[in-house]
C-alpha cells in the first residue's frame, strides 16, 4: 500500500527529493516505509520527533517541518538533518549558537509565507531580504533553500500563483539548492512550479 502510493508519487516527481511526513504515524508504519528503502522522514513536533529518533534506526534522516520554538532547538540540533521552518532572525541566532556549542553546522530552509491564510507560519519576503544580510555572521547555520505552504482547499490557479511566487524568489537567490513545496493535496502543482523537495504524509499512509 505505502509502496504503491510512493510509486505513484515517484511517477510525478521522478528523482526529486521526497520527505515522508510521519507525524501522527506509529513506529510500525514508519518501519514499513523504512523497509522499502525510505530514509527521509518529516515531523512537526519536537517531542514526537525525539521519541521516534530514539526508537528508530540511526541512518534515518530526520526533517523538522513544523514551527520550531527557540527553547526546543537544543533538543534536535545534535541529530537533525534539515530544519524546514526557520521563520525569524531570532531563530537563526538560536540555531547558530546551539550548533556552535555542538560543533555542528545545521542545514536549514527559510520558510516564506506564501499562503493567504493568517494561520500559516513563515516570514514575509521583506523579512527574508533583511535576514539575508545578517546570515554571513552566522557560520554554524547553513541556509540551503526555501520552504512554503500554499493555501489549502483553493482553486488550482491560486495555488499555482503562490508556488510561482516562491519559485521566483528561489531563482533570484544565489547559493540555494532546495525549493521545498508540495504536500498530498498539491504536490503535482508544486512539481510543475519547480519544486525539488516534497513533504507528503496522508496520501502515503491513508
Ligand atoms: C503535515 C504536514 C505536511 C504533510 O501534509 P499531508 O497533507 O499529510 O501530505 C507537510 N508539511 C507540513 C509542514 C506539515 O505539517
């Protein structure tokens, strides 16, 4: 079942990066994806992420895809593969200082707010432009790309507009290699709009 769904996604995204979103899934369910070769998993809550990290094989690459509070950074920096949800300069500073202490360089994406709804996290384009100026001061954090979530349950052309917007910013930014857009509902549109990393959960597991 999981295998079939992943194959279906692969037909669309080809060899681009797939993050299997495992939030709310059991260890057994994650193991099923692991057994067929999957190594990149995404979680949106620190506590759940840590629990799963401890119980599952250590060659899994864990992705933090949900909003991250500064006081929880220290729990995930030692093992996290990629943080998708950097949304403030304060968080940049915190990840940098904790990474320095741990002697690691932490890979991150900046989450840009592209959806119309207020509830979604992420920073504005202006904010991102401002933060870019400060990044050279923080050598233990490595911003490798951008992440965005489109508005849910709207027409395709609205979603496309939002993804196109982020793609344009991505194209203009040098030194970035990752554009992470697309979930179960909209990964095909994200693929058309130039995404090269996808976060998909319910389509795979339901
Ligand atoms: C849950 C979640 C996803 C995956 O959503 P699905 O609709 O289950 O594919 C992707 N990104 C983030 C940030 C999420 O919290």
